[in-house]
């Protein structure tokens, strides 16, 4: 009896360790070429569900939910830098090879950061409506140091935490409705935001706004597919992305007439872009 109890304790300890080893949650689906799928700001991994269902017959999808987002437990700062290291460790521990790295929005930024930190791990990188330095949109000469003088982290956190629940929830709904066409999808996006940790949202906003990857992406030698939604006009968006990604050697940039959540607004287009990219 004591032996059975001891085995049970060891087994439970291993489960707890496995669950807590990484700050992000992972859902795996399918078989084939491994693809790491990172959601955007405040979103749960479920944002990739429809895409993963289409990919699962040829790809092994590893769908992440980042710490503090959509009910996932939060961690201490620096959040994105920590996740960057953990994703690299996850890929090495799982012994994934020929891996594709894909992220949406903030997840796209993370894909670029992870990919430029350890480029040999990946065969391709796909960025869905993400940029290497979002703060420089409209002002390409802006530097990370200048951005740090513009954004006050403590103030951003305090404003987010002091916001009433009613205002926070309403802002989540308005923001979601502006970024996707379908109302049900907007409700899901808003719900993920409402379940997100406010300090995490503020800290991640600051971190992404003050980290400039425009030079770092020169480390990436594998093919990078950049997919953008329509920010103004398709032509204007193409020009904006070309400026942000000018230092990236092996890139393909395609813009579609869609709102920000391309996986919801243009699911077939996105799937075709992913599977035809070489």
C-alpha cells in the first residue's frame, strides 16, 4: 500500500512539474511538420483553433496561450523576454525539428524575437499582422530609447489597474469589434481580454512598445512570410510593412483586404498562404 502511495505521489509531482515548467499553456493537435502558434495581445490559444483544424493533417500544431492572457496564470516582468527564452527551451526539450514559428500581432512580434534569438531552430517564420517595432509606425526614426522616454510603465500599469470593471470590459468589447467582422468572433476576443490580467496587459504593452527588433531580424536567414491586414489601404499597408521589414533579407510580404484578425476574416486566404509558402 505504501509503495502504491509513493508511486502516486511521484506521478502527481511529475504532472505538476510538467504543467508549471513553462509559463505558457500548450495545446497540441495533429501530426506532421511542427508549427508553434502564438496568439496576439490578450488572446487565448483558441484564436488559432480554426486554422489548426485545417492544418492538423499535415502539421503538428503547438498552440500557446501566453502567461496572464485569457485566464492563464500571470508571471513577473519581463514577461515577453521570459516567454522568448521559454519557447526556445520548449522546442529544444521536445526535440522539434524543421519547425515553423507563427504568431499573430503581438505573437508575430514574438515570432520575430524568438526567431532572431535562435534562428537555427526554425525552417520558416510566419508573421500575421505583426511588426518588429510598432512604436515606429508613422515615425521610422524613433528609437527604443526614445520610446522608453515616451511610455511610462508605472503610469500605464496604474491606469490599467485603476480602470473600473465596467470601463475595462467595455473597452475590451469596443476594441474587439473594431478588429474583426463577425460579431461572435468579436465576443470571443473580448472575453479573452476580460479574463486577462490587467498588470500583464499593461506590462506587455510597454515591453512590446519599447523593444525594437528592426536590426535584430537581420539574424534571421530562413524564409519569412509576413501577412498584413488592411491598415488604411492595401497599398499604404504594403509600404508601411516594407519600411518596418527593410532589414529582413529573405521575406515575402502579402497584404489582404481584411481586419486585424485575418484568421477569422480571411481563413481560406490565410490557410492557402501558410501551406503554399516555401
